[in-house]
C-alpha cells in the first residue's frame, strides 16, 4: 500500500479508554462445542429488538435478551446435513412482516427460516461454494444479498425466492467474497470485499426493473431472467490483505483487514469514469491482536458505536462518529480467551453480545443503563 | 507525522563540523526545518478540522436515515399487531412465554424451574438461562431443516460464445495473492513472492494539494536554495529533483493561470466551429483504432483495439451504379448546370481528358456494395459473393435515396413537381447512423450537417404533392440558364443564415440523434414504395464531360473556401465512388456541398492531385485476371501449399503458430511477417491474392471436405467461403430461395465452428465427479459438438494461474497455440465442464477458423442422447494431476504431483 501523502493523514483513535460507559458480563451460554461464527439482533422489526440469533455448526438458535442479564432460548433449528457449518445469518422479513432468519454456510445453500411459523420457508441453491455473509436491505427487508466463495455476490428476494442479480464477472472479485453490505440510504448501492484485497462498490440502478419484477414474479423462480452485473462502479485498494468485513457508515465505508484496525474511508467516484476513483482515508480505529481473518464487527442501530472482538477474546467498543474516535470501552473476562468471530450490539448499544470459537456466547450489559 | 520527521531532519544537522559556515548553514537549516514543521502542523490541523467537519455532515445525514429506518421497523410492529395472520404469532408468543416465566421466577424468589415450562401445541418452548454460568443449552427441542442436496462446487463464470482476449486488469501476474490453508485454520500462506516483486504502485506518486501548498509556502518564505529543496524532499520522502521539478511546474502553472484569465473572453467565441477544423483523419481515428476488420465489429474483444492497419493490395473497384450515370441527382446536380449551358458549349467540350469511363454494368454487378461496407471492410467483396440479392436491394435503395435527396431552393416551389417525402432529414439520419459507431467527432459532423439540412428543408415552402418525380427532370432540363443561376445563388443565400441560427440555439444533440433513429426506422417502407419507381426510369443521357461555365466562374475561389474536413471527405469519396460527384455530395458532403460544387472542385483539383482511381482500377483488374488464371491451374501441389504441407508433415507435436496478418503490399517476400512466423498468409493480409504464401483453400465438392483429402481439413482448418472454391452451405428451409450454388450440389461440412452449428450441451451432475457436460441429442461419429471457449491468456499468465488452479485441483486451461492459452475458469461455456477420461467419447481439436485458432470438441464415436461427454485432456505426462494419469503410471509418479508446474489440456 502506498504511503499516505502529507495532508491526507487519517485521524487515528487513541486506545486510552475513555470510561464513557462501563460494561460487565451478565451471562454466558455454552451452546455447543462447535465454533459460533455469527450473532445478530433483529433490527428489522421493532417488536423483536431484544431477539437475537446465533449460528454455529449445523444449528441456528434464536434467543431473547431479558432484563437482569437473563437470556431466553426461543427457537432452535438444526440442519439435517451434519456437515453443514453455518457462517452467517441475517434477519429479514416477508412482505407481510413475517420475521425471517436467513442463514448460509459451507454448503452454499441459503436457508430462509420462517421464525413466525418455525418452519423452513425456502432454500436457495445457486451459489457454487460456501457463503461468507448475508445482509438484509433495511429499506426493503425482503431483499438480501449474499457473498460467497464462488467469487460472486448475489441479490435474492426472500419473498419470492428469486435470484435477481449476480455481481460477478469481468470486473468482479478475483477470489472469495467475504463481506457485503447495503448502503443505508442509496437503495441501489452495495459494497463488497474479499480475499482479493479490494473493496468494490456496485450499483444496481440500471437493473432495478428486475428487482421490481422479482416482487411480482409468479412463474418458477428458476425461470426468472437473472442478470449479471459485471462491472462495479468503484474499486478500492484500501488494504493489502484479505478484507473480511465492510459496512457503510453513511456515505463512508468502514472496512477491516488483518492489520489490527478498522479503517473509515470515503470513496470518491468520478461520474465519467466508472470503476476508477480515489479514496480518502479519514479515520482509523485500532484493534490490537486482531490479525486473523473472519472477524467481523457490528454497530448499534444508529451507528453510534461499533464493537469488535479480537483473537484473544477481548472486545473493543469504539465511538464511530466522533473525530478523533473515542474508545468507549475495552471488555475482557478471564474466562473468555478464544477468538471472537462476531459481536452484536443491541439497538441502543447497552447490550453487547459476542460469540466465540469455543462455542460460547457472552452477554455484556452497560452499567448504569436501565 | 511532524514529530516523526523532525528527528530525521535534525540528524542530518548533527554532522560533525567546526567550520563556522557550516554552523551558519545548519542554523539556517534549523530555521527552514521549523518553518516546514509549522507548515506541516498547520496542514495537519486543517486536515483534522476537515475530517471533523466531514464526520459531522455524515452524522447528520445518517441520523435522518436511521430514524427513517426506525420508523419503518415500528410500522412493521403495528402491522404485526393488527394482522390476523396466525403464523406471525409464534415468535411473539415465545417472547410472551418467557416474560411470563420470568415473572413467575420472580415470584418464586429466583428459584429456577426451566423444566417446568408449560407445554403447548408447539413442541418447543422458551428456556430461560439465568445469570449462573455453565447452563447447557440443549433443552429447546430443535426443529429440523430438511436436507437439500448441495451443488458441486464451482466459481461463478460468465458465458462466452466466442473467445476473448484477457484484459490487462485481469492479469494475476505481479499480483500478490494470499492463500489460507483449508484445513489448518488461520495459517496464512503468502504467494510465491520470490518470482514477483510488486513495486509498480510506488514509482510515481502524484503531488497532493497539501504538498503543493507546503512547497509553495516554504519556498515563498525561505527561498528555493538546495537546502530547502533537500529538506522538503525529506519531508515528503521524495527526491530533491522531484521537488524542484514540481516547484517549477507550479510556478509555470500559476503564470499560465494568470494568462488564461486575461485571455479568457476571446477564447469562447471560437469554440463552436471546432469540428469543422478537424480533418478527416482525426475524425476517423477511433474507427481505425476500434473497428476490428476481422470480426467487423467495434471494440472486438478477441483481437483487441489498435490493431495494425492492414490495407489490402487488391483495391476494390470504385463504387459504380448504372442508373446513377444517367439521372441528375438533384436540383444542384452538375448535369443540370451543364445542360443549361449546353447550347453554348455543345461543340466545345472542356476537359476532355476527364471523361469517366463507364464500367460495364455486368462487371460491376457483383461488386456493388454499400459505401459503408466498402469503407469499413477490406473483405467486403466476400460479402457480395454470398449475398448478391442483398446488394441488389441495396442498389435499389441507393437509387431511391438519390430520388429523395434533391435539394430544393425556394424558387422551386413554383413548380408543382415535388415528391412528398421529407427526404433530407431522413437521408442524413441514416447517414448519421452509419457513422455513429465510427467516431464521436464524425458523428457530430453529421449531426451538424443535418441541422443545416433541416434548416434548408424548412426554408422550402410547402409544395403541392405530386406522385411522380420523373417528369420534373424534363421540365428542369428546359429551364433557362438564368433560372438556374438564380437557383444556385439563392441556395447559397438560404444556406448560410440558418446555420448561424442553429448554432446559437444549441439544440441538444441527443434529441436530434433520437429523431434520426426514429426516421431510420420509418425508412424501409418508404424505400419499398420508391424502389420500383426508380427502376422504371431509364434516362440515358450522360454529359459529364461538359463543364458549365457558370460553375467555372467560381473556380478561383472554390478551393480556398473548402474546409479541411470537406476536403478530407471529398478525398474519401473519390476513393469510394470514383469521380461521381452526385454520390460524393450526397453521401459524404450532404448539407455541406452541392453536387455542382463538388464537381467543380473535382475539376479544380484535377490538375493538382493525380487521380489514382483509374490507375488503381486497371491494376486491380489486371490482378484479378491473373488470379483467375492461377485458379485454373490450381492443384493440391501448387506452390501456395508449400509451407502448410511442411507443417502438416512436421506438426504433430508442435503447437500451432498464432497468425497475425502481414501488411505486405506486394507479393510476400522473405521479410513477410507471416513467412517469418511460419504461418500462411490469410485473407486478412495485405498481400495480393496471388501471394505464394497464401493458403488458397480447397475446391472439394463431392467429398464435402470431411476427410484429409480436403486440403483445408488436412491442415486443421475450416473451409472459408471467401477462399475455397466450392464451399457453401444452404440456409433456412429453402422457402426464401436457394442461394446460387457453386460446384455440385454438396454442402461443405467443414464450416461448423464458423457457422456455430453446434449441438445442445446440458450441464448436470457428473456420474464421475462434480459437474459434467451431457449431450441432449444423439450424434454420429466425428460430429462437431461445440466449442471450448474462454479467455485467451499468455503462457506466462497461464503458468501463474495454473499454480493457483493447482491448489484447487481444477484447471480449465487449454493450450491453444504458441502464443495463447485458453482459460475457461471465469469465462467460458458449458463444455468446460466435460470431464477427463482415459477412454473418452470425444476429442478436442484446435482448428484455424478465419485466421483464429479455436478449439472444437468432436464426437469420437456415436454418442446417444443424454450421455455424458468425456475427452482426454492430454496433459503433458509429467504435469498431469494424479487423477488424469494413466492407471499404470499413477503408482510411480505420485510423488511428482506436488512439484508439477501446471497442467494444461492439449488438443
């Protein structure tokens, strides 16, 4: 990576804890022996803000956070294929509001579970290899996007079960895609990143008619004219190693590699020449001992804070939108030592969950917050 | 940053020296350092403020968005409550259960009773897990997700129906690639870095705004001594010379900026006329660079842009049309002009030497092609051979165009004989479409031409409609000379002012483009109507040898008033149409010059330019005749086959050679690129057809080119109807008429790749492993099944990719020739999934098709419908992966597998 020029230096957050908020462990669950790769709160429906789900092995489990650190297990789903190992999950919903759990993993099959009736709703077969991340479009929560080892990103309509678009090809990723995220307001935009060390921004504006068509499609899903989006609108080389997590922060992008930090940068696309463009690295959020890949961070609903675990079982909570960044808290517990693959922050950030490679779920609650 | 750099600077200051001068110098260096530091701090502070501001802005924006999303999620809750759908309830119900339990727990004073949770209709219920650690979560009864069969792994790939050359940015050479051990958890294995050192990005860094700022400020304050430059360079971590060069550039830019500000006002006025100053070469630039003369498409992905321009030594005959010779093309046709003059000049023909020899129509019939084809495409002659009917219809079209394109000045409105068609815009619209692809500049020229043209049309008064056009000629012919003069002068009058107007208006080009398109769509029906009309006319008077005095008057000034682009278009027109001012003015100079003007200019320039048309024509005729003689003598042993025969005999193990057309203008000599490269000359070469190195196809008829008796087949080439004598295929079901057949009644069977006559291949789960390709319909032995397409990559690239693919143990590389390897990993077709077998039912063959090597898959035996396709990958023995080795070889060579460089399929 080129050295940053003078006058373009990012603001780097200090690791000195600000003690803005203090958290303490209120619960711990040993779910099983297999590693847990993902945990997520349901932000799609206000009724379920305290409901979260985890995936690990061939199991998907739904819990509820109650007061006093109590966690209630609500539902549990097990894939009959014992070799399945789920890597990711995301909450979505049907157009009538039924809560859906969308999970995917090593088999490359996307499982859409109807949590309202506790049944499998649909299974999407199409990806040629394992699925590394699934995300839901908050503005249209029946659209989900999946990132896969088969070097493609695909857009699905969970309501009708249609694969609408495939983001791959001539300008696509050259290796596994590890992470993908919808732009919070620009409904056409997604950002993806992966093992080819790049972050790519795609636009589906020209293909939006197909997205609309997918909602009213009544024929077999396999007959839908799935389109390839071959060229991203922006390719950024921010990192020099695997990029395993990226999230939009407004029009900026938060991304991380294995360099012990999260980077906030601004893509500067040029209208005339799609694909090319400059990046402006604005801020950096250091995360010590975070040098292995497949560690993902999470934000609270309003993107005020982000929580990320590290290789040693510690969690760093950063205030995202202040400049310079402020480290809200550093969480550690003597018994929590294995790598934390993903965290989940509750709606207001008062509860932080983390899932570890040793199959444990930890709950941290802010002290003093009711 | 600043704190880091200061010690650096001071370190250089500490050189042990007692000389007072140096002390002084170091003192001043200290000053400089402090100044630079303060500047840097200033910049850094500004940057912080900037970031803070950006973050604030972003935060505000994001706040609005998240609040909106929050509202959406709340709405969903309301819907849920109001909704009557029972299914919605389960998750809510579970939530409710837990709350009840929690309350119950509270009553029981914290006593846990997880097993006492009430059973309900649904098997599982919520389970509470308290604050005590270590509670095992296996109490909720899991719901089973039925197994779904997963797909065999594959990488998402793009379908290609023809090979594509790799684009630069797809290269993996020189790119760092990091692997992880599939089984070993987190271990990162970096790519074989010993062979590539990645440093390209570091070489040239642009100077940022801030660096410029510091540079300028620092030099303003402390001057541009070597010390300053040195320290600045240190501060930017660059070389001093770079900094100096940059400073000089900056000062220059500043001066320029000042200068431009002053001269700004005058500049703008000249802008709108710019493309008229461009010459034709500039306008045709992208046509030359982007149009592929082999595939006849723009932006060809196979041969790439900026191919070497190869001009054929055999020139085509200039455009000629029998009807054109006889009928005035319009109001301003030179023929009319000279007709009116004819009484005066009848007995004294001027410029006798200019007389154009009419080409016998019988001869030219086969060579009539539309101007576009002719201009674009050296092998246009080929086209006309195969579809003569088309060219015939294009004759009619052109004739009809001629009838529609009269230029009608206002005076003419008195005469009733007008066609009702709105001709100009339409014609130019078509013209515009023709050029659209070729070049934006050229396009703009056309659009502007049309603008002018439209103005002219609108200046015409609406004339009364009459069905027939032709009587008008007679009438016009009888017009007096005076009237004609008037017509011309008034036309000039009409022409100029509206242009100004249209420029001022600056109507959006887009819109006019659209209208042009729309008009073109309308056209065909119009043509149909007009066609027969034209055909009936049979005017035979040809008097172009007479030059109108009236026109001659302008001779002196004529040359100067012609713009560069007009001259360029005229020259092109001469090349295409010969000395036919009607066609030149109509097709290339429409709206810019009238036929009479073109004719006059043609005569003016006659003395200066040597007209090569007739000379060329005779030469090409000569060559053609010679060619025909040769063809009669043609045998399998004729000299042209020397090299190819040599290759056939020697071939076998050697990879084929990539063909690149040579640009020889005469018969190829020793330095011919093709000869040196060991390939035959093809139809795309510049050399004449008589070239001894040419592959001259076959003249099989009855054998249908299916055996090695056919020279094409024997040389692993497909037949080419342009080259071979008797090779043809029928198309359609014969209801549209059978094309004129050459030779006997046998269709060529050696053009399947060219014509894409492939079998339907299905993709499915292989019976052996992973994916497999299956045949839909049964075929016989040696039947062509389909093409193995992919990206064309260099051998170097293939070596690199091969290593990556070896890790995944699946390779889609296929050796094509000495220059290229086909890679179907990311782009290809379904045949890439055909598996390897030592006892296959198919075979692959590299075949030369129209100058390109392509891979065809053929049936080795009869294959029934639904059978899986296999072929022998023919890996080089030492590089084959374990599974592709012959059974007897596997045992002995197992240890070599890991060290094998790459495995590539061979034909």
